[in-house]
C-alpha cells in the first residue's frame, strides 16, 4: 500500500515488529504508533459514519481522530502511544465489542 | 515550566502535571524517550530556547514534583481528577496554575477529511518529534506566523513544498509593520523565514480564497483561488492546513472561570489579568491556554503568574523582576496585537464552506445540517445547535469544529457571533477508558 | 414599560409537558403563552437518560404510561421530525432470586394494566443476549419499551407549538403569578400576561410557583448523573435496567453507549449542576459488570441536569388545592420523559373539558398540602 509519511531522520533505532490486520510490519524504536502505521499505509481506521477512512489530523492528542483498535480490545490514540513490540493493530477489522 | 521554576525558587514545591511523556509542550515538543535522541537541528533558531526550556525541570531537580503521562481530565472545586498509568487518582490544591496550551484553529474546507490532510501544527510535530514528513509533495495553508515557519522547516529538511498559501491578505501585514517592530528579533526571524522561502522557490501566496483538496482515498491535489480569483491546482500527497491557534481552555471552563468574547479574534477565552489571575481566586492562567501569545510570551507569563501567586500567598517578591516581566509582557502585547491584525481570521473561508462539507469530523455532521438547524430549527445558539445536530458531540468534544460551527450558526441565523455563544464543557476533557473505574 | 398580553392559558415551564400542553391547547382553539427561563426542552426534559419506559413504574403511573405509549409511535409524524424513538425493548435484570421474585410480582401487577412483561431465566437471557455479564439470574422484558433522544423531543414540541400559534417566550423567567378577579396575572421582567388559566409545569422551579398560591410542596432537586461513551460497534440490543434501580444503560444506533445512575451535584439554587466523579465511576463499574464488552470503550463526556422530585417519587398532576383554574404538573422524579406527551394532553383536557380521561387521584397535590394528607397504599417497586 502507498504511505503518507516518510522518514527524514533515520534514527536507525531498534526494529519494532508489530502487525496490521494480522500482517507483519516493522517500525523503529521511538516511533509513535501513528508514525509506524503511516510510514507504510495511508489510513489508520475506518470512519464510523461513512465509507471513508481516517489518518489522524493534529498529532497532538487534541483532535481525537487517530484512535486505533488493537486486537486485544484496547483502543489507543496513535499519536500519543509509542509503538511496542507485538502490538496488533486492526484497521479494517471491527474487533471485539 | 517557568512558573514551576519560579515557585520552586521561592521555596514552594509545586506539582507539575504533564499529559506528555517529556516536557516541552507542543512548541518545544521532544521525541519520545524511546527514540533515544534529544532536540534536533530542526528547531533552527529556537534550538537554544528549546534546550533551555527542556533543562528547566532538570535544573529544578526534586524542587518540582514532575508528573508526566498524567492527564488532568476534570476539575471540581479544589480537586483534580487524574488519569495515570495506574488508573484514576485525585489531587487537591490550594492554588492552581493552568498552562494548558493551544491547538491549531481549524476550519473545514472541501476534502479536509481525506487521509493526508493534517494541521500545520501536526505537520510540524511530525518533523520535530518523529523526524518524518507528512508527505513527499506537501502543500501548506495557513493564516498565521506558523505558515512561513513550517514551510521553512520542511523546505530546509529537503521536502518538496509545492505550495505555501496564506489565507490572509499581504496588505494586512504591511499595515502592521510598526506594531510588529515592538518585538524586533521575532520580526526579523519572520522576515528571514520569508526570505529563505522565497529563495527556495516556495514563496508564500497571500490573500488566498477558497481551497479544495482533491483525491479519492487520500490527498492527490490542492485547488485554490488566489487574491485575484484565478484558480490554481497543484498535485500533492499531503496538506498541512490550519488558521491560527485556539486556547485549550477546557479546564479553565470547568474551574468556573469567566470567559469573554474577543471580537477582533472572533474567539472566546478565559478572562485573565496581565499578571495571570483568573476570575476564580485560586486559579491562575498562563500561556496560550488562556490567550495565544506564542512561546516567548508563555515563558514570561509563566514566570509572572507565579509571582502573582506568590504575592497572593503573602510572600515577598522581587519587585525588580516583576517590573521587568511586566515591561517585557507589555512590549510583547503590542507585538501580539499587531500580529493578530496582520493575520486576521479568514472569514471568507467560512462563507466558502459548501453545505456538503463535513464540519464535525468526529460525527460527520455537514455544514448544510448545521445551517438548516440554525435557519429552520431555531438553533441560534451553539449548544442548542449541538443538541439538535450532534455537532461537537464526538470524541474531541468540539475542539476541531466548535469555532467553525459557531461561525456557521451565526451566518445562517443572522445573529452576532458573540450571541451564538461557545460550547460548554463537561468532564472528561479528553476520553478516559471506562475500565479506569475498575482499576 | 412591560409588554402586556392576554391569553386563555399561561404555561410556566417549557419542558415536554408544557410544550405538549401548548400544542394540545392550541389544537383545542385556546390562546396560549408559555414562559421558560432558558430554552425550551433544555431542562430535565433534555438531559435525562432517554428511556421511553412503562416497566418499573409505580402502579399509579401505569395508566398514564400506557396511554402515552402509542403517542411515541406517532411522534415523528406529529412533530415533523425524527426524535429517534426505537422500541428496543427494556430488560430489567435480576441478580438474585429475591430480585427475580420481585420482577415476577411486578409482572403480575403490570398485567392488570395491560402491560405484558416477559419473564426470562438465565438460559433464555444468555441465548438471546450473549453479551450479558455474570451474575444475572433472570430478567423481565418489556418488548415495547425503548428509548428516544431527549435533546430533540422538547425543542420539537416547542417548534410545533409555535407553528400552531402559541406565544413561546424563551429566556423569560416567571417572576410572579397571582390570581386576579378573572384569572391570573403572570409577570416576567418585561412581560405581564393576563390569562384565565395558569399551568405550573416549571420543573424544579415548580415548588416556587406553587408557593405563590399558598401550596408548599416537598419538591426537591434531583440531579441525574449521565455518561456517554465514544461510538462503538452496535451490540447492546436492549435498553437495560436493574431491579431496584441504581444503573441503567442503552446503546444508540450510532454506537454511543449511554450510562446513568446515582446523583450528581446541584447548587442550592437548583440552577447549576455537575456530574460527580465518584458517582460516574460507580456507574461505569456497574455497567462493566452487566456488559463486560464495554471494557475497551472510552467515556467521552459526562453531564448532569436538575429534575424535581417528590418524596413518594410520583408527580403532582391536577388542579391546585387553593386556587381555581390553576393546573399543576411537576415532580416527575427522574422518570417523566415517557410521560411528557400524555401529560400535555391531560393538562389540556383538564382545562378544556374540566376533567381528564386518565385517573389522576394518586397525583393530587392535596397529599402534601392538606392538614391530614391522604395515605397512599405502599407503591410497587420503583426505580431510577
């Protein structure tokens, strides 16, 4: 998939393996979840009230646009959450509920 | 942090609650600790100031009780409700300084909910805190000094900036030159950014009217009208767009602080004396969280507010320091007044919002729905408009849509913006996990 | 200089009952003026849980609730807008055998009023509602109960009243009302209304209005404490309550779950209210026990409002005990929403026909104002 973000500063941080809809992905230590996701895709979640997708907006935990669902049922705000090894993000899945 | 520092120096031990993991707020936002490096050269001119601010807490040591990753989500009487890593906690206080900062002031435009559209502040944070760009071919739109700054920062970092559009007229800036010279070094910096931008071929276009983002699943192009009405189209894969700043004043609202409408800014903000006192005796306000003043003003206000608090506690304060701060703040106020006039709120963009455009991003409420409620359902006040249309009922509780919603209600109902009112806040100021109750 | 107007009926209070009364009176050809201290429908009518519920009511209210139920079916057409009424069914949960016995007893009583409740054991409940938490031994389901959007109903009634020619004055607090020789004079800061009839449906302010006529009633403020979550995938298919009250929750089609229970804070003048953290956290905990699937959700807003409550938890509806041509309708004690449309009709009936088709004896103000108040039979389980 195309990506939104691209790296200007390669921190060459430790790789952080995680998954997106079950597919393996990799980020760098110190990446926020929004960065980890948007470096390899253009969306974070499905919009609840229409056919669209969302990909965040303010990056400062104000607009609340970047909440993502994890496979364990937790919802986290991608711009204020550092990506952790093993995080399983669901973008297209509805998840538990 | 300057307030905490001043209080610590006076022998008090303030508790500093910070929602973030590391100090710096947004203007001096640091990358996450896990990223393993400190402020980069991306700060440019501000690197020295950023480092100084970041060092404040370090130098204060245990004289300031710093509580990072702590969200203050409610205030009732003299008690704060906190969300920490361990769940819910409370903190009572005798005195409280709110320095809750600002966020971008946003306006809807066609295509603004497409993936790839971020605020100008968001574009800057991506760079500062993560070393990433929001796209490879980026367009910026603004109505404030953040526009030339972010344009400069991105271009300097090697990103292709395909357009930098100012929704305010050039003439407004020319008219304010005298006032802007009240803060000559800031003014010079602004000129520097402008010059550098031009040299790089990213001259800022002023007086931009109407804009529209095109794309199927993501940003593909930006279309705008220039001051003469000519339409332009530029292909891009990301847009950073916002129009000034607005105070994050939700806790001041919950504290019961009185708010006033600033007609020239078309915004509501909590009342604040120059020394930092609010209408509630125990509550003080400093920085952009009360009224936008910028980083330098925030540092001065933080210190000045702490001195007002100390005076109110019956402590002696250094009158020389007070006088110096007051003079610096007065000079900054003249600058700020001119800057606000140099970048007037682009009301023409409100007129350009089509009925089909989404105004409330969280709930997907369109301008047409809002206008119809104002015209036909007697929703001439913004909280009534919210009750009837759901605007402002989403996760952000009106941060992004509230001002635009009020403008649209004013327009459609024919009432003055001030009479339309402001969205009233309730706790929590940000979403809290329901499981916090069980922790 | 005050504006002076003259109408057949003055209504003090623009909640659902008052605005529905204005509608019914206009349809009967009466001229009507209505005063509300704020915006119509923004008081208790607008901040409540939104339950449209017959089950669980005091038997005195059941005839009114039964009469109100078909009005909800037709409400969108009547009002000209969608007030989001949905007959989701209301399930009252029992968490012990004692509670289940209580539900069984109430079901038998309700049947006498034509309200059919379906009693369900654990297995039947789990089969239909797998998302129910542990500790549920059974429940009582009223399939025709449901919920609606309280923020829409009052304002929609107000707009209908206006369209029908009622003179609605918002941001107009009644400062006094008194009998004249021929009726009443009701005043606000800039208005004087001369009318033949007066209706007191002023919510938590109704006690003050009643006192103007020498009727001191034990009306006290009641502050509902409400919570709403972010939108979630829809799965809570019934509106939920528990035997004995304490917590109630529902999920709307858009996905937000609305939770309530307990009392928030109200100030002494009953004008300001705030949700209380401990109360909200308690309701969240109780809700999680009943619906564990809410565990991943975030609460995005809490709110409170002010309702008027009576010591016996049923309203005052009917003629004044001191003053002819004065009708009272207040003290709905946290559960007036479903009754609002029918209370409006009843108020109009009293004024236009001199009597109501519904039995109002239990709601008489005399039970509070006479020297030896009439003893009421012990009421059936009440909640919320």
